[in-house]
C-alpha cells in the first residue's frame, strides 16, 4: 500500500525521476501524492489530494526546476482523510527535514501527546507527522553532516508498528537522505550517477537492474553513487544486490486499454515460463531447487498448512486438492489474517506454505513467522525474488509471472496454481504416490495448457465473453457455483467481479446452494456455474435446473456439453484433465469481470479502496 520513491543524483532532473517512479507505483493504490526537493538551500514541498495529474498541474509553474535530490510519495489514507494537508511529505516545525512513510505507527497517539506537551503544533491528522517531529527532536539544534542516520535510529527506537520511511534533511553542508524499513518493502540501488530508493523494484528498473532489498531493522544512507546500509545498532551491514531480469517495459500497457487486460492476455506465456526448466519428461519428474524438495525431505512432510490472503488464498484452496490428490498429503488452508490469532496445534512434520504475489503481505508474513515459531519449515510460492517471504523461507517456488500492475490479480493467480501443480507432482514422485509414467502424463496435460488458454483468448471467444458481460451488467448480482477443485474458482470469479465492478457476487460450493443461497435467486440475480467434464458433472446439471426453475438466468462455463446445453448462456472451454481445469475455467471469469467493469465505467486497474500489496494489518 502506498508508494515511496527517492533519488539523490549528481546532476538535476530528479523531479522527472520522482514523477516517473510515482507513476510506476500507481497500481499500489493511492488518494493523494506529493514530492519534496532541495532547491536554493531550502526544502520545497508540493503535495495534492487526488491523482498524479493534480500534482503535475501544481508543478507546471516550473518553480522546482533542475533539482538533484528529492523524495516522493503516493498515499492511501489510513489516519486522516485524503486531503492536501494529510498528503506526504510531512515536515518538522523548522522545515529542515521531511518524511514520507508507508505503514502504521501504532503508538503514534502516545508519541503525539508527548510532542504536543513539549510545544509541538501538528498540521495534519496523520501518524506520519509524528516521525518528522520525533526525528527533529533527536537531531537537536544543529544538523551536521552525518548526523541524520543516528537521529533516525534513535527516533525509530521509540516507535511501535510497521513502517518504511524516507527522510530528506538539509544541513549547512548540503542534503542528507536516509531510509529505513520495518515491515513494508523498501529497496535501494546505486549507479555512478546517483542513488535511488523505492517501495517496489519496478520504480528502480529504469535506472539499474542491481537492487538491494532492505531487511527489517535496516537503515540506509544514500548519497550520489553510494548506498550504505546499517543495522539497528549502527553497525555497517553487507546486503548483496539482486539482479532483476524483468524488462522495465513489462510494466507498460503495451497497447492494451488496461493493465488487467494485458495481464490476462499474458497468461499463456506466464504458464510457459513457470514450466520451463522444471518439467523433466525424460525422468518423469519435476526439478525444483533446494533441499526441501528432496525425496527425503518430502517424505518427512506429514501435513501442509497453507497460509494466504485474498486471491492467493483461492490458489491455496486449489492446491489443497492437488496436494491431497497427487501427493497424498493432508492439507489445511487458513486465512493468514485469522491463523496468526489462533492457537493452532501443528503436528511435527507440518510444512507451512505461504502464497503471496508480492512476498510482502503483512498478514501472511506474520502467519508464517507464527508457524515457524511452532517448529514448521516454510515454503514460499511467490512472484518477487528478494522479497521478505522468499528470504525468510527455507525454499521457494518462484511463479515467474513478471510484474503484475493491475490490483485485481490474474496472471499471478494462474501462475500460483501451476507452481502448486509442479510441487504436488514432485511430492507425489518423492513419496511414491506417482510413477514416472503417471507424471509424464500429467506433464503432457500441462504442456497442452498454454495452447488451451490461448484458444480462450482468441478474438472470437473474447468477443463472446464481452457480449455476455455487456448483456448481464445490469443484473443485481451473481452466485458463482463450483464443485471440488473448481469450488475455489467460484470464489475467485466472485472476488474478481466484486473487486473491479463493485457488483454483488458470492462464491459457493454448489452443494451448499440449497442450504441458503438459493433464496437469493430471482430473474435479476442468477448464477455463474462452473461445469467441467468430471465425476460431479451430473450434480452441476441439477444446480443449473434448480436455478432456472426459480427464474434465475444461468451462465455456464466449462466443457460438459450437457450442462452447457441446459444453461441460458454458455462459454465453452477446452477439455483438459480435472487437475488443470481450474485454470481454463478462471480465464473466462477474468474476462467477464473485466468487461462488466468496463461497461459500468469503473477504474479497472485501480479499484476504489484497494491496494495491490497489503503491507499493513
């Protein structure tokens, strides 16, 4: 949530760097934006509620030209409404330093009361302004060269909560820039011409591919061409840079109207990337790097505990069927936000599997740490190399989806399922549940998945989905119904529709329809039914007939011909084995949600009240 950028260059044009970085980070969700730069021996702040365009109008007078150091921020309101006064950066009383901040200062009210008692006047409702005054107090009367890092360290020792901050200060010798992390992500990089910081690596890619991911407790000092990282005790640390292979252009819309539509269409290539170098057809096995994936380690796993939130949780529910059916491992799936507050008894041999696109989801990280404290080994299924979740886990399966900008996840969800499928096959082989011949058959189905998804993204199919979405966009809402491994897809389809169109939608296991949800059925509220050709296809036909008998329209998505013929409208998906049917069934639902939202005029890539990476509780 929110976005931080900063740059300290040898020469000017920093303002362009800050604005470009904030644009890259728009996907994270925000409702105000601002920058602070050093010019003519003073710190100048410009901030505005609304979108970046509002800030650009404020900067159009050219008064902040040719600056070489500055920080910027896009805010998603938590403490205080989205107003100009609450927008970041926030300054101390003297204006000699400014702060931008992601996260929540949990004890800010106590700190604020203490500062007010000491004569400080606050100009905003935010918790962030506390940091500016606290750091200023630690600096004392004289800000001298090199004093800012120690002042920040002392101030943060008083703070409870989650934060990523950047501080820009001005002393007699010139500007100083410091950043620190405790929870939300923050990365830094240096080149011969400058040093840079951001809350997402995407904002740094135009400058360099070699990026240092700060860890909790790190404080980094930036100067042109150099970054020095120290720990809470002030001791210098070595943080090795990670080489980022993504192209910066991957964060461009590439001619599509929205990032979400682009990312839906990228899914065939994402599937191929996730599979390549892992599917070993000759051996009838899957290659995954790390001791955790050895036969011995996997035979010792007695239970899997999946921890995730939102779309990642739905991927985890699909993985439950994969692990249990292909590897014979019992699986529990928990909302990470609930698991961390339960006293869950975990038996010896439990493997905790965290799933997160960003690897920085606060609830998932906390839940994994709780599981580790109870003796569990950890596996990360993640898209972000160098993220906290990946670094803290015993092993990782990277989903290789590339940057996902749309807040409503699409390609990362599909890649998570593919990664889970590969891991389940490896575990099935290690535990003697699957023979090499059986794995070859499953890998052959996986090979067929890419062209099958491509067929769903062909012009004719997309046009069909769009026409249905436009015809049904006036409905009051939908029940999404699925059984077995496709039940999580009903949840995901409903979530996508809610996220970007704000239409009422609920996902249910189809067998539960008669236990309450059927009361909702009427001509203005129908059902989206998932109907693959599997062992419960006849049960799904019964659901379709029950909805239609009560006047509700039915849209059927699947490959079971009899179910498709019963429905009012149908979207046909290619035949594939039951384990991979969720991926084929979710693609039309992604498109359906997109075109409903488009018809309703919604802000598809940046839906209201949502952020891409939820880095605070």
